[in-house]
């Protein structure tokens, strides 16, 4: 057999093998239009029944927040401090906690810019061009992560997620409080988009703020997935643990909240709230 024939035979075998592997992989995708719903749901257990209702040993984590934030209208920046109290209602000891840092999707090293899809066209918008090499300095800037007593806590930031390591494992039935201080630059929503940001009105020389995902918040821990610590890329949302919120908002001079149709002085605003 000549060298050309051997090369041709090798290529044929490789192509046939890749097709076989692809066919095997396709078999794992259930495309049956009449498949039963239980095939897609977790196996019933003491935590969740086959009917979808909570089981007799069902549990759910809880996260309480005491948040104080200030909106700097001069620099379009938000400063914040919070105390998070995490209640471990699960039967599992937790060696670490995962915290969502949603604003980090706007950090310069965010994967959001790298994963955005586009199509081939003759032109490109300014927004699309900026996303190729973002210059906006977004994302949470953490000043500290501490225990409730002010002692530093070890933490590790992975893009839009942060792992916090308590001094000792958080046992079932226990709760753990820790403090986080941060700030971040608010993005120009009209220039680079997003559900959160500001809009500048040149005629009046003022800013309208639409704010979301402005504080570090706990990720979900459940009996099916464990920690939900996938990266946030801007599209889609994650569930959050329920809890109690105590929030203080400081703004310079005047503020408009919710459906108010006129500027509301702070003294009147707090009375209404």
C-alpha cells in the first residue's frame, strides 16, 4: 500500500469515527414529543414529592440583609455597606458560602464581552465596537469582607461570583453574619445598554437612574444542585434565597423614587416610606 493510500485510509477512518461519536452523542438528547415530565425533574425524595410539592423534610435557606447605600450624583457612583446574615437550614455543614457579584459582568475582564455573539455585516454600531475593547471601569470594588466583629475573612473572587470562607464550617441550624463594603461606577445605560444604569439629560443637566443588582447577594444552595454558582453573563437570571431586607438609601438634595411625579425632599420622602 502506497503512502497516499495509507493517508487516504487514515482520513476515512477518522471521519467515520467522528460521525459515529456524533451519532452516539445525539442519542442522549431526548426529542420525543411525548416524553414524560418526570424524566426532566429530580427524583422524588423526602425534600420534594413526585407531585412537585415540598416533602416532609423540605428546607430552604434564608439570607437577611442590612444595607446602607449612597448615590453620588456628581461621579455617577454607588457606595454601599451591608451585613448579611445567612441561615443554614439545610442538613449539610457548609465550609464556604457563594456570593453573587452581578455588577462584575461590566468589569473590563468580564466574560460577557467575550461570549457575545454577532453576525457578519457591512457595518458595526458604536456599542458593538466598544464591546470589542470595553473602556468602562465597571464591576464591584470591594473594600473589605469581614466578620460581624470586624475581623477579615478570606474570600476568592471568580468573575461574577465570590467564595467566602467562614472561620469554621456553618453547621445545620446555625447562622453566620458577615460585612461587605463596596462601590461601583454606574454605567451610561443609553450608551452601553443594560437594565441598570443612568440616562443623562443635557438640557436640564441632570441624571435619571435605573438601578438594579446594586449589592453583593447570596447565591442559592439547594438539595438538587448544591451551590448555584454559575457565571452571570447579562442574560438570564438566577433564583435567590428569601430573607428580610432593611435598606437605607442616601441621595443628595432631591430624589424621585418609584412613581413619584415630582422631586421629593428627603424629609418628606422618608415620612412617606
